[in-house]
C-alpha cells in the first residue's frame, strides 16, 4: 500500500514530462500542468472523502503542496 502511494506521487509528476521544456526551475507547476490544475486539485480533495481513495488522494495533495511551496519560494525570489 505504501508503494502504491509513492508510485502515485511519481505518477502525477509524469505530466511534467509533457511540458516544454521538461524542467524549468523558474516555472510554477500549479495550474500549468493538467494534473496540477485547479480542477485536478478539486478532484484530489474529492477523493479524500472516500475511504478507498483516501491514501491516493493524500499522496496527490502532498505533491501539490510541495509544488505550491516551490511556487511561493519562486515568488519571493523574483521580488
Ligand atoms: Zn508536480
């Protein structure tokens, strides 16, 4: 089960690979990649309500929060 959570955390990062360039440290992932859009985040929060998908949802939300923290750091740096 823990493996599944770790894998899903990596899985959500696959949409970073769809972006061009693949890695850009100056780019905020949130609302840029399809799996990081606001409707995707809304789905992750909805998954939290169901026992079966709760662990998966937590893995996704942890990823989003980590990316969000990156965005905040970027915003601080650019000022
Ligand atoms: Zn990400």
